[in-house]
C-alpha cells in the first residue's frame, strides 16, 4: 500500500469578492495522518505555505460552500463566495 498520494492542481485563491487569482497547489495525503490532506500553496514571489485540512471539509467543499473563520471552500462552478 502507498504511504502517500500527491497531485498538483490549479486553484482560485480568493482574497475578496473583487480579488482572486489562480495559483498552483500541491495536495498531499499521507497514511500516517489519515484524517488530513495537506495543501501547499505556491504564491507568486513568496515561499510556499502548507496548511492541513480535514478530509471531511474537502469532501463537503466539493458539493457546497463550507468552512468557518478565515478559510472556506466552495465547488468549482460557484461564481460568488458564500459564507457558511
């Protein structure tokens, strides 16, 4: 069995309703931490930043806006940010 799975994708990074840009993000799952997925954001002109997200948050974010506080997820076909 693999100990980790990773992929690089392009994501929209929403700063506000008026400002967003696309950035490369590396997603990484490791069997040593089975309930988390790590996302490494490659921001232009800055060092990469890694955040850990619960798998359930990512699963929920595929179908509907979700999340609290400083971070939220929404499906790719949504055109506006919606607070949960």
